[in-house]
């Protein structure tokens, strides 16, 4: 029974640990994740919009990483997993409700988008896999180290191609795009 984990609320449902380990991997496809890892050097400072399993895995490699998360329960989960890594920090930056009606509410991610400016740092690597990706890519332009790489996940979504007004596409692997500023 050591190789199996029983899922709590689903009685009589047992999965092998190797199956469950799939859910603890970055949600990038394997070839996207391998490419991303190959582009990161040990001394790179990393900014990540949208925390996840990639945050945990990069933290284990002792990378200096600042990850920004807007979802409290996800923040708690990721933060609990990286506490032991000195160079990793997850920042909880919630969306703000700017207008609330009877059925709907309008929220703003402006503080989430602009948060990296409060860190007073330059970044070699920026991974954008969270909310408001185009706005995030524009907000970090002045925070990029001369030697930088920006990665946007879900590049297959045409709306993200708007960033090409400021960035040049270096390469796309699956749904992951590597970009660099046009004027560097």
C-alpha cells in the first residue's frame, strides 16, 4: 500500500503515487517546461506572474524568484511549499473590487500588474502565466535586465500577440513564447 495514496473524500478510489505526481508538475507541457528550464541560468533573477508548480520547482533549484499571486488559497498552497527556500518569495496581491452590482462585480488587477515596481529590482527572466498578461508584459519593460528573456504561456491565444508592439518573438515552443524587447 506504500505506493498508493487514498484520496480523502472519494472512498475506495486509489491512485498510484506516480499518477498523483503528475499533478505536482508545472502545468506547462513537458517540452515547454524543459525549454524554459534550459533558458534559466543559476544567477538569474526571476519574476513570475501567476504562481504554480513551476514556482516550487524553480525554488528547489535555488533560483532567486519573486512570484506574484492574486488567489489567496493558491498563494497559501504555493507559499507553504517554498518557505524552506531562501531565495524564493511569493507575494499575495489580490484583485480589487472597483464596482459591485447585484449580480456582477468589476475587479481591477492594477495593483497585481504594477507590484513588481515596488521590488526595486531588475529581472533576467519574467514568466507571465497569470492574469492580464499583456498589461503585465508592458508594465515590466523598465524592470528588465539588459540580458533578459520574457516567457508568456498560452501563446496560442492571439490576444497575447499584442505584446509584439514592444517585444520580438525569439521562439515559441508549443504554447510557450520566448520574447525579448525590440529595442535592446
